[in-house]
């Protein structure tokens, strides 16, 4: 099709060229040597608090500034440990973001609480403090927040609400290792913080998680949930819980030593990783700031350091006369910009939150499964800000090696597509007729 334009999708030359492949985490020969030496000496299982897992816990606790850290098999099991550690249970409601990864919320069902989903800030996707208070009832016990994409939640606002209503706060920091808000690291505000160490996280173990808390009772309860026998004997001393150290609840949530070793070595490079991503994406954000059709990730005034778990700009079709998002993405990719649509929907649009009688709830009548508290059933449209945020979200790989030239190429691709969008309308109309 000849249009008189040079968009690569229409036969022109790509302006950005071929983007480098993105892989994570960076594993070097020294990492491999350390893991090989551990395997050769049989350091493949810990029953107590020892070795590189102990060292990882100590490093994270010092980094966040809390006394207690517990390594687990995943961020999900760390969240389960946090909810159990806080004593949340039947009859309790927990306010949670609807725009988050499922693992933030699903363990709340396992402890038989009622998750009450809260709308997203329309600019950041984080839980909206302005929407929290309207969901508080006499049964509300806690608020869990997620620092989505490494962009800190407005924690001073959340903590003010929690303090006024006597609520506990859990920070899901799985995307936000090292992010800072209002002069402090995320994870240092709430009663409990959770970090995922899954393979794409800034500190990666392959699989793993950490629960951190300043509360001794929360910590001891979490130990008894998944770290019975030796670890429990070492660290559970309260008269109420000491008699149960032999069995706890018997869940094996212990981190694998090799995962601990990988995470510890990755933690040594965390500040380097953060600096590299900020070098790239702070610059790209400035380059895209005034470009029609795209909004760079937004950060509130409370944010001191955004760490870019990934780079998630938003498409604004109304600025390009309603050009379909899939056409916009196809044009960018043809220019060599490795952008994709991010298609995850808010949780209230998932089946388990919309089905009046899901088969997965374990306590009989799902409307009364949590000590008389009514489970919420949602419909599309109930939390509209999150739906609008998710509808046109784009995603770029989290390039970490500082590369200004690469960011310039990406910015050139965005500018080219934005400026020539009318030709894409013609392309879209012809494609629709075929």
C-alpha cells in the first residue's frame, strides 16, 4: 500500500532497528561457581536458620530497617505467612487493590477472610487512597497495598487512613525492591512487608520470597505456619506459641539454599540494577512526556525513587483520533520498538470474584464462609478507574544496562508513529474491509 508516508508497517524503513533481547536475571561465571560449590558439598537443604538463607534474611532486614525477616519459597507463600502472622481470619475483611497480581489477594481466601477490592489511582494503577475509606466497615481489619511496577503507593496517605481506623497494613513490595517514598524505603511503613524473589524480580532467586516485620508475634506465627521443628525451636519463644514448635502447621515454606545463594548475589547488585533502569527509563519518560498518544508511567509527589520493575506507558487513543491500540502497537513494533499490550485485567473482572458460587471456596456456603462476613461479588464497571487504567496499558522490557542510544531509538519510534498516525487510520480502515 502506498500512502506517501514512511512508516515501517506501511513499507518504510524501521527507525529503531532491531532491539536487543532482554533476559533476567544476569547470571555470571562467579554465580555459577558459587552454586556448583554448594551442590558439590551437599548444601542443598536447610532445616534451621543457617547459611546463605540466614545471610539473605539479615541483609534484607537491615536494608528495610526491621528486626525480623523470614525467607520463603515464593512471594505468594510470604503473603500467606503475613496474613496468618497477623492473625487475620474468619469474619475479617481486608481491603486490597483490584489492580495487582493475583498472589496479593488470593491467600486471603486461604485464611478465610473476605477480600474487599479497592479501585486504582487513575494515573498510576496503584491502590487509590481516595477510594479506600468508602470500603471500610466494622469488619475491616487490614489494608494490603502493592507498589505496582516499582512505583510506590502514597504510603503517608494509606498510613493516615490505617491509623485513624485502627487497621493493620501489609505492603506487597514484589515489584519494588529499593523503591523509596516520602523519604523511606517501601516496606518500612506497614506492619508487614513482602518481597517476591521470582525470576523476573529486581532481586531474583528463580523462586523465593521474604516476609519482613517489626512485630515479634507476627514473625513467630509465620515461622509456625511453614518452618516447624528446627527453625521453630530456634526462634519461637513466646509462651503462647512455644509448645507448638514440633509441628507448627506443617507447611514446608523453607527457601531452597541455591535460591538463597542466587538472591544474595543479586542483592549485592541491586543498587546497580536500579541505577541502570532509572538511567534508561527516566530519560525515556522525559522524551515521551509531551508526545500525543502515549503517557509515560506517572509518579506522585510522594515518590522519591521509582525502580521500574518494568516500563508501562499508557496509550491514549483519544489523542490520535481513536486509533485502535493494536494498530498503534503493530506500528511501533514494525519500527523496532519491542512494545506489547499488557492485557491483564483487574481482579474484580476475574471469574472467582464474579461467580456467586465458585467451587474453590472451602467452607460450605460461599456467602457465609468467613465467620458471617459476606463475600463480595463484582461486575465489570464496579471499579472503573482500574478498568480504564488496564485497558490500554503498554509494556516494554526492563532494560537494565545503561543505554542512552537505545532509548533514543525507542523514542524516535514513538515519535514517528505518533506524528504519522493518520496514515495508520487509512491502513486500519483498509484492513477492516478485507
